[in-house]
C-alpha cells in the first residue's frame, strides 16, 4: 500500500501524491511512458527515496527494511538485462545465490524454475545467443528463483510471438495461483485484460483510476452496440441524428451495414421509432462492455 | 520450447545473511576470470617470467637469509609492474562496464544487496584474481628463499615473508580502484581495458618528462609510487628526494576518489540516470 507518495528528480515530479492499495493476485499497472510506473517500482525496491508519503509492503517500510523487502520481491525488468557471458542456468543460479540461496539450493532450484518457464537444453548456452522469447523466460526465471512473495513484471510479453505471449500469460497465472502478489506493467492491454484481476492506471505520477478488472469494465452499463441496415442516404441521416441526440463513441459502415456504439440510458423503443422514421432496419442492439483500452483512454482523457 | 505441464513450486530454504552476499560476486569473478584465455595466458606467462625464474635462481644461489631489500627490489621490478598493469586492465575492464552495458546492474540492485556490497564484491573479486599474480607467487618466492637459507635467523626472514604478504596485497589494492573507475565510466570493456593501461602508462611518461626539471615529479610514476610504498611496508628508509606527505597524497588520490566515483556512478545507475 502506498499513500501520498511524492518522488522528485530535481525539478521533475515523478510521483505526485501517489496512493494505491494493491491486493493479492495479478495487478496491472498501466500508464503511458514516463507516467511513473518504473519510479513506483524503484521506490518500493528502495532505489529511489520518496520526499514524503508512506509505503507499506507486507508490513515493511522500504526506507527502514529495504533488504527484507528485496528478499521478498522478484523483479523482471523491461529491458535486456542478462549477463551475456553466462548461460541461462549459470545466471539464474547466480542471482539465486545473490538473493540468499546457498549454492546447494540454488542449482536444483534453477533447474526447477527453468523447467517451469519452458527453457530446455538452451539453458546451457550463453544468454547472448538467446532469442527474445528465451530472454524473457530467463528474466522471469531469475525473478522467481528465490520464491518471492511479491513479483514485479515490467513488460513481460515484450517482443514475444503470439504463442510465446500466451505461454508467458499462462506462467503468470500459474505463479499467481500460488498465493503471490504480482504487479504487471505492460502496454499490451489485451494481455493485461486476460491476466489481471485488479488494475491501477497511472498518469503524470498520479493514480487516475484503480479497481478490480470487473468493476472497471462494467462501470458503463449504458453503452450499447447497434447494427443497422438501409440505403446509404437513410444510414447517413440516421447516424447524424444519433450523433446529435446521444453520446456516440464509434461509428463504422461496411457493405450497407452500420455499426454504432453509443451511450443510451433511455429506452430501446425510442431508438426503434427513430430507426423507423429514417427507414433503417435495426439488426442488433446489445449492451457493449468496455475494453481495458476504453477504460485506459477515458482515464487519460479525464486526467488531461 | 513450450511449457511443461508443471506447476509453480515454492522454495522453503534458509537464506544466507545479507552482509555475506558480496562473496557470491567475488566468487563469480574469480571463476569467470580464470576461465578467460587472455587472463590465464598472461598470468601463466607473467608468473613464469617474473616469479618462477627468480624463485629458482634466488633459492638455488647461496644466501644467508631473506632480506627486505631483496624482496622490495623484486616487487619493484619493471616487468612485475608491466604484467600487473596488464592483468589489472584485463580483470577490471568488464567488471562494471559490462553490467552497465547489459543493464544487469538493475538485477544486482533489485537484490538484497547494497551498492556498497556490490562494489565490495567487485573489488574483492578483482583483488583475489590479481593476488594470483601479486601475492601468491611472491609469497612462494619468499618462503622458498627462507627455507633454503644458510643462516639461522629465521625470525627475521619470516618477518620479511609477512611484509611480502602485505606488499603483495597492497600491489593489487593500489591498481584496482583506477581499473574499476575507468570501467564505470564506459560501457565498452575494450575502452576500459585500454584506458586503464594507458592511464598508468601516460602517468609514467609524464613523470619521466618532468623529472628532468624536478625529482619530485618522479612520484607521479606508478612504478615509483609502488616502489616507495613497498619501501615503507618493508620498513626501509625512503630516499631523501621523496616527500612523504606528497607520496601519501598521491596514493590517496589514486585509490580513494576513484572508488567514490564508482560508488556514485552505480548509485546513479540505480535510480536510472
């Protein structure tokens, strides 16, 4: 949990009264570049000193108990960070030992986590020869080798092919099932939607929205998706009236069929009457669930 | 690739103490360096030329005991100095630069390891590796000379062996801060290696040029500095030309500020600058 955290780099306010409460499970940390996601993670790791505010990680304060916190945390950075001269196995073992494992413990444990992330015989090759997918797997393996209770994953699916992405998300789900807190930062919102149970949206160093995935996606129950057909002229006049009378979020036309997404908290009968008046047929009219992308864009616009 | 149908398994082992984890870094550096062809080649060549021949010659030739002057001159030899600088350049070149280039410094600093611990681990790893040349062979030479001596004053000889131990440690400690500092200011290990060698080489050239005008400039030469500090360690008289305050100041400048520079560089990297 963080409350009113302020972090400043010279004249730049990186975190501005940042307050979040992070539950167990997979939590998504979303925000544009420079929003303060990495700064927040570094503040928790004790690499950056906050000017003011309180942070509580499993009952520990990064300012006083930074070493105990780091023992409980696993970190998978966004960028390449592998030691080129080491093999995957050597590297995971090495960072396991740096996290407090004995050599006798870290070697079998490294094999175990490399098996878990799906890195086979490649583990004996120098990491410099790895593909992006393999690198991401080794990065995840070094983050979990010491069995941390909190995991920070920065862009875990970055640069991976679709199959690799699916597997990475599956791995995150498996880790989360063992009662861990996982904070995932990613720009790929579809991935986040699949894996996260809770979402924090951050912009300009402030938390602009947060809540369970379900509550964020269901927050706008008045959004409707309607499909209509008719002559081009009828469709055009109908869409113009929808645009005038309702808050319309998107409109598209293809082969004489128009898809309109708009906000309607009134009755469907009124829409039917309007369609009849313009000589268009309503083919479908269904509630439209928000996507995480919609939530993200709305939060950004609201904040701007 | 592809995932095995296995679940995540927790680990319930006991963790080592935080303040001992720098030893893991030191251990890794030693293992990595002794596997390196260049380092190993130079170590073997240097050991044979600088240490093995004197060991055979000095222990075979008639001698009454081990003298401090003999060991001081042996450790102040130009060949010893050249091989030492080459080995320091080879060992230190990638210690920080590679971590910065590959961003693996982020992984180190996310562990329960302070910047001081990271730096101590790097320094200790370099020390142990360089001591393979500056400490162990001179100790072997001094012990060989002691056990083959004709005189009976073993106490005095073993005192010199102890002083040789200190001199060997100091020889490594003197060069490593500059090696680490240069490694921390570049991302390319080649630049760091060449830079370290050239730093000491240029200091020697500058000292040689200016000594023509004043003998005090000789103290700028790392070879001269090493010789004078060995003289102090062996409890011998410094030459009248040597100003002890300036000697202390230059030794301080070449050891402490470079390590502070490395510390600050790593701190800055930690916050992502």
